[in-house]
C-alpha cells in the first residue's frame, strides 16, 4: 500500500520496446512502488518506437502492462519515431506536460542517458536526477553522452547507477565524474527463472518441436550490430555441421522471418546447406523466455561491443542452461565457474557450445551455488538506497539557480 507522504519518483523512458534495460528498470520501478515507501510513475517520450524493423507500441509492451498491474502511473509525450520530428526539439505542449510531472516528483530517474536531452531543457524543474546506465559503449550512443556530461556540468545529475563494473569504468573514462558513479548489479526474479527437470523439460521440448535428446543452443538478442548476429549464424552453421543432434533457437526483436536482413544473412551463410536450417528455429519476440531457456542446454552470446551485464546470460543460466559468451563487458565475470568465454572465432564458439552442452549436468551444482548473487531483491534494494540517499542530500542543498 502506498503511503500518502512517500517519496515520489518519476522515471523517464525513451519509449517502451524490447530490451533488457527496460525489463530490469521496470522490475525495479514495480518492486519499489509496491514496497510502499516510494511512489513511482513513468513518463515515456514516445508512445511508439520503430526498432529492429518493427513498430513497437507502448500499450502492446509487456513492461507497460506489468507496471500498470503494479499500480504505477504511466504517461507519454505522444511522440512516434515514424513522425520524422527532430528528437532534440520539444514543443511547448510537450515541455508543459513534462514539467508538470517532474514538478510533482522528489527524484527523477532517466532510463539510460537518452532522456537527459529533456532534463537539460531550461524549463525542466530543479529535481535531483539519477541516470541509470546499461551499456559499456558511451562512444556509440550518439548525442546521448554529450547530454549526460551536460547534465553533470549543470549540476542536474545527482548520481549515475551502472549495472556493471564495465559500465562504470567506461563512463568514468568518458568524463563522467567518478563521484557520481554507483554500481548496482543486474538481478532477476529467481522464482520465475529456475531450472525445469524431467518430464516437464521433455514436454517443453516437445512443444517447441525439439527432440528429447537434442543439444539445444538458445540465442536471445535483438537483431543489432552490437549483438553480432553474423558471428552467431556462422557459429551456428559450424555447430549444426558438427553436431547431428544440434538445434538452434533464435529469439528477440528482429529474429523472425519478417526481417529481410536476417533472411538475407541466412541465405548467404546457409546457402549451400539449406538442410541445416531445418534445425534452426526463428522465434521472434517471446514473453515466456523462462520456458524457452528451460529447453536449452546452452545460452549463447556473440556480442562484440556495448554489453554490460547481459540479461540473457543470467536468465538462461538460472534456468539451467550453460552460458557461453564472447569477452564483452562484465559477461566473463557473470559466467565464471558456471560457463565459458570464447574468442570471436566461429569454430571455437561452436566447439565450446558442444562442450558446454556435454557438461551441463556437471555444472549444475555451481549454478545452484551462485543463484543468490543474481536475485532481483538485491538489485531493488540497491536502487532504493541510492534514491533515498539522493533525496536526503538534495534536501540539504540550496536550490540550483
């Protein structure tokens, strides 16, 4: 139950679309709002966003529905990326709406740095702002790094929450004051993401059209250069050639036959071996990833840059799959003792998938031992502490002129 005088927190989203950052932030917001000590709301700059060749509407997004179910109020400036507007220019009506919501809050959270272009508007109220960062490549974020540095220089930025050590290090090197940076590791709902054994696992495989004795690799990623789908597909080809029982499941935005670029990739990489594609399934966006992971022996990541603490590795491993990753962000530390780190060579990646699948049962006790480390309860507590501390410190400072 929300207390009448609870701390009011507004989160700014660029939009509602598929991605680990929104999953995690929405989990934090819902958890803190239901905790009662903080009253959370969300303002989305866009009501629909085109990403990975798909127009994703706010009202269709599972995170939107989860937040609404938790009692979180959600508003939007009504923008669409298809409208062709300059993203850095806000109308008077948009600014009035944003100012009204921010003025009613004690603390503002920015999901990633992109919404800070709104925070940096002169009309935006004087409220302490916490930027919540989920990548390790500030140089690939367009104008957003400049907006983050501007917010810091103007004194608008009270803290920066980093989901990984690699995020903190990258943004410190990019010029963000070290005193602002805090690390709160990613966490997941362990009651949802848990291993499935025996008959239930076989039933899930049967429902997915996967043989009971198959070696299954799951790739959960959006179709994006950062995720390096080219490397994954080349590794998948080698894996399917070497492992007659091998099956590959590809999930995420753009991972469907509707994506022309992906179809072209498949034709180019598997053109002379179309028979292998009979064991590669495109599942697109799934909202039951715990069930997909439960069918898997391996959860794979082939990213080349930008990753911080990849959610797929955490979720997949906590469902019983062995994580295999390239050396990006904090991924190596996430899979330490429970998985494998490879180079960027398809042959090595494919061979490691085969080894990982064979050692799945052997690594079960190690996965069980690290489960508490990935609890979302710890993540939510970390955010709560930073928000409350930021509010207390802001109350002691004179208003910014």
